[in-house]
């Protein structure tokens, strides 16, 4: 591979991954546009329409042979079912948080997520932490304590989001390249169909009822795109991670919570008393330490690679 090809591949990877994180960052605005559709109905349509969209993608990309090979593997099916349950929890909590006026807290969850991933690596994969990583974890823990004790609010939305997405990422790492992005999302959505159907039935039995098709065609079209809004960022993310190293991905992922934080504070005017600012400042210090560690580790890795090539 020529240097020009390598550079083009990395540029494409940054563009793909960056686009995914930008789309995830503005996703709260999309869900707010879907009102008066509630969180439970929104996630139900998100599951069902993601499944339909993935079936179309499998057909267009001729991915059925790879998909059927996965279906014949019980171990992979089990992992995709568990991944589906975790991503369902993540989707449901995220939409509940967004529609209840807690976009800032959803941002907190995704700010903490990289550090949660590191902790899972230690306790589950038995990885060893570097000193700066331990420092970042300690500062992030202090931030959560400040928010709980000083702000007097347990950040259940943030912690649920970071735990569910962290475990989801761990399972995806466990599965590895054995399950491609489209097949994986297709199966994850498939396992959630019963939950989505039950949610729609329950919502239909409430006094408000289902909103699909009852609020004009613009609303119906927006709601119909829930599957596309779910699948496209995930596929862009998968394309990006194949082209750039994890150091770059680790820094790009902060685009999402930054955008969500700006939307929550500047657009939706959610409350930010001093205690909450202190908690977020501690989180940002932890992130700065975390990114510094990523950069230093990447630099050391390049030096070792160059020395080995001599």
C-alpha cells in the first residue's frame, strides 16, 4: 500500500467516523421534532424500521450469504441477542432522557463512556491500566460524586447510558469481525421485535394512542426515517473504525457529547447551577487526562514500530 493510499484511507476513515459522531450528536434534535410521539413509541418504531432498513441494505449490498452464515452459528446468535438487549436499553434511556428535558445528562453519559470502556477492559478483559488512565478514572469518579452530593441528583440516565453502551462495545469486541455491521444490526433489531410490538400495543391502548399517521404527513415521514437515523451512523462508524486506529476514534468520539451538551445548554436552556458546572468541569479534566494518555501511548507505539523496522 502506497503512502498516498494509506493517507487517503485514513482521511476517509476520519470522515466516516466523524460523520457518525456528528449525527449522534444532533440526534436529540431529531427526537424532539418527533413530538408528540413519546419515548416508548419512538423506540418501538426505531427498532422495527431499523430492521426493515437493514433487510433492504442486505439485499442491495448482497450481504445475505454472510448473514445466513451467522444465523447458522448459535454462539454468534447468542451474542447478537445480548447486544440487542443492551442497545435497546441504551436507545430507550437516551430517548427518555431527551424527551424529559435531560439532554445535558445524556451528554454526561457519553463523556464518561470512554473511561467506562477502560474500566471494563480491566475487570473483564484483565487489561492493565497506565497511570494516567487511573488518574482519569479517579477524576471522573469524583465528578459523579459531586453531581450526586452537591447537585442532589443521582445521574441515572448518564450512568445507564455509559453502562449499556460500554457493555455493548465489549460484546462487539468479543464478536470481532465474525459479524459485519449490517448483519449485526439486522439481528440485534430482529431480537427486539417482540419488545417493540408489545410497546406499540401498550401505547395504542393508552388514551393518547399511537401517533403514526395522526399528525400529518410531515410528522409521519420524519417518524418513518427513525430506522435510517439509527442505522446510518452505526454503518458510518463501522466503516471509520476499519480505516483508522483507535487513538483517532478515541478523540473523535467526544464530538457527540460536546454537541449534545451545547444543544442542552444553549438550545434547550436546561438548568446548569454551579454544582453541575463543577461536576462537568471535573469530567472535562478527566477527558483531558484520558486524551493525553491516548496521544502519549500512540506516540510510543509509533516509536516502537519504527525501531522494529530498522
